[in-house]
């Protein structure tokens, strides 16, 4: 077992095992090899994780933000020092190529710790409200025990993006990674302890869709932050509502990219490829409906096809590899099924559509796939595929393309490529989504808020905006004179 952790869970500052929990395999998607065996959390483990978090949180809430920030900044340094090791683990967990994981995963987690560690001293202040003699003030107070539940596409990043703002606000977190990618969050928990975080404040427990509800329904939990699909979001939101718990929902998408005929065509193709093929297409904000103006469609598709067919697919540990396998056999089967629907419903397959023949063995590889002549009613244009499948649709008129782009239950992201400055801003104003890009795609530095609209969720991760979702205001009214009462 080449990636076997010391134990399945990390609670109260140490690795913990409970062999009564159901055993599950962690599989390296590039080979199908079982690289670790873990136990799902039993109810006793869930209790222990939450009790430890609850006990630790009280004192943490009274620690100065500067002191909290210092610990997070130290964790960021350790993550950066160990980037190679953490990136290899991320690759083992997900199958994403090392070329990506060394620049996009642990590094992004470190950015998050550094950013929130840095703003802690100044961003958690309250307000003084003069009332003419009397006055009031507000305090930004933590929520208590927060639960984080992760998807499998960015296991390190998600563990950090939820952990950093939660901790800096004075909360404790119990994090449950996806059952597909259980390894990376354990390392983050370990590093936080090494950086000086008091034990119990960041606990990690394993499990699947049967474990999640034990956390979400727990009476000592104040908040749940989920990264996952819309159907899971609905269930988690409903369960959280029963206990009136705070929620952040980072859910799925089917985002549009609109390419006008005056766009820099190579940049637009680059953006569309990044927004469909990075991480083997397993990115929630991907721009999977690419609306290309009819005047440039031929040239766009020709260059896109050539560039897509040049993508190097293979061993994710090879530095030259640009695309690794999908996360699991089941996910690949789902994507192949979507591709079959695209063909059956009459879309034109431009390239890809199957399993590449240059890779051997059991890995869950799939070809980057482009469909053209896609219409808005096709299944591939309506449902999230969550794989490297780009749908190219035609348009001629701005108002028409905006109406079509917005005709979806999702609202996570969107993009526009054009040289016309006013049109660019007009289009992003009209697009119904939480995160938008002009002449760029899928860039999510920690400084900017990230999150969805409509069915893609609510709440924001990253930036100072995330603090609002891990704290609440306490208002104090101060009477300075005798109480005036009619009684
Ligand atoms: P999923 O919804 O199947 O699972 C997400 C997590 O929820 C897992 O940890 C799972 O164990 C847990 N879970 C499942 N049912 C639960 C329940 N009833 N109660 C509590 N927890 C439960 O999603 P996935 O397949 O792991 O990830 C892919 C999905 O995530 C895609 O839809 C993608 O768009 C979305 N995603 C969104 C973002 C974002 O930031 N908006 C980022 C990454 C992925």
C-alpha cells in the first residue's frame, strides 16, 4: 500500500483508527492499484471528532486573530516547503497530472492559509455605531463547530479553502473528504498541528454519503459547507435546515463561454480548453457550453481540434503529461455514457469520444472530446458531465445567445471572449452566474470571491467575503443614561 496513512481519521491532534468502520479502498486512478485501505467513520468516531472540536473551539475563539493568523501563515510555509510531496499525494489521490498538481493544489491551499492568516488582524473587527449619547457596537463572532464536506476533484484545495476561513474566524472544523480521495486532507490536518494549531480544531474523518448526514444532523454543528453536486446539495441543505444550521453550497454547473467574432481566437480556444480539459474536465466551474459566433466557427473548430489532439495523455507522474485519467471507473463510465448520448442526439463529434489507445493498463483514461453543432436541448448541453467533454454551439446575435446561456438551472460561472470592452461588460452583467471571466477562464486566486448563483449554490469561498460565512455579528446596544420607560 504505497500511500497508506497512519490511520483513517485525524482527531484531537492525532491519527485515530476504528476498525469497526466499513473498509474502503483508495485507488490510484492511473493504474487501478489499491494504494490505501481505510475505515469509514463509525458513529463513535463522529462523536469523538465533534466533541474534540467543540472542546477546542472555546479557547480558540478567545485567541487573538493575530495569533490565529500566525499559525495559518506558518502552515502555508510548511505546505509550500512540502509542495512536491503533497502534489504527488494529490496525484495519487486524484490521477491529475503532476504538471498540474505542483502548481494548482497544495499551492492554492497555501495561498488560502496565507491570505486568511494575513487578513486576520484587520478583517475581523466590528463597527462602532453612534446613537447620540447611547451607542452600539458589533462584534464578529465565530459560529462554533463547522463541518466541511468535500468533492473529489480538489481534495487538498477544498480542505484548505474551507479550513482557512473557518479557523481564522475562531471556529473548529470537522472535515470529511470524498470517499474517492481520502488522503490529502489528513496531511493538511497533520501540517496544521505542526504549525502550532491547538489539537481538536481541525479534525478529519472518512466516510461516504452515509457518514455525511451524521455530521450534518449533529446538534453541536453550527455550519455545513459542502462542495458537491446539486442533488447532494439539496439533501444537505434540507438536513441542515432542520437544525437551522448555516450553510455554504458549492455545487455543480453547466457554465457558458461566449466567443464573439472579434475575439482573439487563440486565446478563446486556450480559455475554452482550460475550461474543459484541465483536471480531465473535473472542475465545477468549467465552461462546458462554448457558444462560438458563426463567423469564426470553422476556424475555431479547426484550431481547437488540432490543439486538442496534441494534448499529451498518460502517466500522471510524468512531468510532460498534460492529462491524466478520470478519478474513478464509475465516473469515466458516466462520461462515456454522456458522450454516447451526444452522438445519439445528433451532435457532430469533432475529436475524441472514447478511450485513448496510447495508454495501457487499468487506468481510467478518456480522450478529450469536442462536440460541434450542439443544440440547447441536447442532453450534453443541459446536464453536467464532469469530464473532458466540450460542447460547441453556434450563435449570431448577442441577445439571443444571452437568453440561451441563461436558460439553465445552474449559475456557477461564465465567460466571454471579445475585443469590445463595452460588450464584454454588458455580457457579464447579463449572465446569471456567481463568477465570471472576461478574456480569461477558470482563474480563481484566493483574493477573489468564488461561488454560485441559482441551483449552483450560495455563499462565497475565498476573499474577505468568506468571513461572512464563517462568523456572525453580535450587536451590543449601550445605554448611557437612565432608562426612559412609560411604566
Ligand atoms: P457528490 O455530491 O457525490 O459528493 C460530494 C460529497 O458529499 C462527498 O464527500 C460525499 O460523500 C458527500 N455526500 C453525499 N451525499 C451526502 C449526504 N446525503 N449528506 C452529506 N454528505 C453527502 O459530488 P462528487 O461526485 O464528489 O463531486 C462532483 C460534484 O461536485 C460536481 O457536481 C461538481 O460540479 C461539484 N463541485 C463543485 C465545486 C464548487 O466549488 N462549486 C467544486 C468541485 C466540485
